[in-house]
């Protein structure tokens, strides 16, 4: 395992296999929170933080709890419980330790439990048999990819507020069409990294 | 009866409520995958609604969400194991989106908004209607994507080593494939255009009911928020 491999893994999670635009994970918040730039940034940071942390914790739970007892088939239940309690814990810790950070990230944290990117990353880590370092790096890269897509989308949607759009396409439909075009652009990165 | 039909048209989870979009976009490359995902979701939604409705009397309000999630996750595990055992080809095609049914907002949304407040019979009907609405949307989306992207309509499933059903082939479209439709961009474009079409059939514009938009505005109003999410 080298620095190069780690950097490639991050780049692949951000560009080639972007969680939102290529893997369709986390579409609900991507459409729901991309109306304003500052809330998009807040959501992106919160998701990146929780994704990294939950990748580490779910890896540990899988390796040291589920595998020794041979109950891997319970991984979905175990992971979602771990993620839900982790999110709650992070929320409480941030609230106590840094009220200013809580003010900017706090309102997004409760929503992250139902963000499929978090459970998706945990499941992919197990499927690809990543070790602890790779899992955490992959979670972090996936979070960055989500943040990038969300911020780009929010910037575009803020501009679209003032543009003339056919009445029937206003709101969510045009957001999906924009996402389609962004996804098309991101397909240009395919071939950058061979997996 | 209203409980049943509401989910199919008036409050279609995908086109109106904007819930459960991740699996919708991801698995709709073939019609059969759309049907498979729809059936899997239907099973989970039906039984999760039933169980949540049955236990609604004695679930403490503060920890209801984690309890609902555990109920849902149990049924998802059943679906996951059954698919892997009996229809492995379908399990491969749907991939990680089977475990991700747990975080499909349609299911948690219905458990929270309907089943936790209504009687079992009504909740079962609601779950069934929502699931049918979800499945119809998946079939519609995969119909356009597959027919334009590969020129076929796959209605074939491998069960116990035998292939059941057929693959409808359209020679002209098979010669002139729009490959982009089965790649990720095609999913976004098709869904956006279909939503636009359904908007054009209605008088009033869509109420924005995306759970994230709703909650962020709701939370921003209340500033403090702590009820177990």
C-alpha cells in the first residue's frame, strides 16, 4: 500500500466514481439541500465528516464483532444502528465542544442517518474487502465527491433562479436535467483511473 | 380505498413526493430490474407498515425512529438473503441497492407519517399503494431507458436455473442505440423529463415535499431540534 494508491483511491471516489453522479448515492439530499450555496457547503462538510467516521467504525464493527461471531448476515442491521447512534453521538459532542460549529453543521446532522451514501460506503467497504486505512480514505473521498457535486449543483441552481425556464420544468425537473448534464461531464473522467 | 390509491397517483412517491430516488435512478437500466426492485421494496414496505402500525401503541415517542429502522432493516435482511438464495442473478443486478432499501426514504417516511398513526389494515393498504406507485414509476423509467439505450425490453428472470419470460427485441432500435440512456446521465435526464411531463398534466405546481428540504426549512425555523433523527 503506497501513498500513490491512496491518492488514486481518493481521486477515483471524487471524479471517476462520484458518489452522486455515477453511483446514485445520496440523491435525496443532493436535490433537497442544493438550493443555496451556504447550506450546500454545510451539508457537504457534515456528510464528509460522518462518512469518514462511520467508515472507520463500521469497519471495526464488522471485523471485530460480526466476523468473530459469524453473523455477517446481520451487517445491514448492525451498520444502520451504528450509523444512527454515531450521528446522534457526533451531534451531542459537537454541541458541547464547539457551539459555533454546531450552529453551522448541527441542523444537517440529523438528516444524515437516512443518507444512503453513508450506509452505501459502509457496504462497499465490506464488499471490496478494504482494510482500515483504505476504508477511512474511501469514506473521506466519497464525502469529498458528494460535497463537490452538491456545491456545483447549488451554484448552478442559484443562477437558475433568475433564468427563464419552461414552467413545467421549474424546480425539481430542471435540477435533474442539470444533474444529468453534470453527470455527462463527469463521465469524461472515466479512463483516468483503471480499477 | 383512498389509502390504497393515494400512493399510486396523487402522492406518487417518486414523481410527487420525491422519495426513494437513489434506487430509482440506479437500477432502472433494465425493465426486469425495475420490477425486481419494486417487488423487494413492496415486501419491505408492506410488512414494515404492518409491524410499525401494530407496535405503535407502546413505542416511546423519543426512540421511535431507531425502532422503526430496526424493523425495516430486519425485513430488508430477509429480502437480501432470499434473493441471494433463489434469484442470484437479480441479487447481482441490484447489488448494494438491496441493503440500501433500509434508507429508502419512502419506507421510513410512510412508517413515520402514516403507519405510526393509523390502524394495521389502513397501513397495509397504504404500504401496498405506495409500493405499487413506486414500482410503476420504476417500470416507466426503465422502459424508456432500456428501449432507447439497448433496444430491448427484458422481461426475463432466472429462477431455479430456468429462464422464465422473454426479452422483447426491437431490431431498428438495437441497431441505433443511444448508449447514454443506460449510463448515469440517462437516468437523470429521463427522470427530469418525466417529472416535467407529469407537471404539465397538473394545474398547480408541485408542492415541494422532499424530506430534506422540508426538514431543513422546518429546523431552521425552530432553531433547536432534537427528536431522535
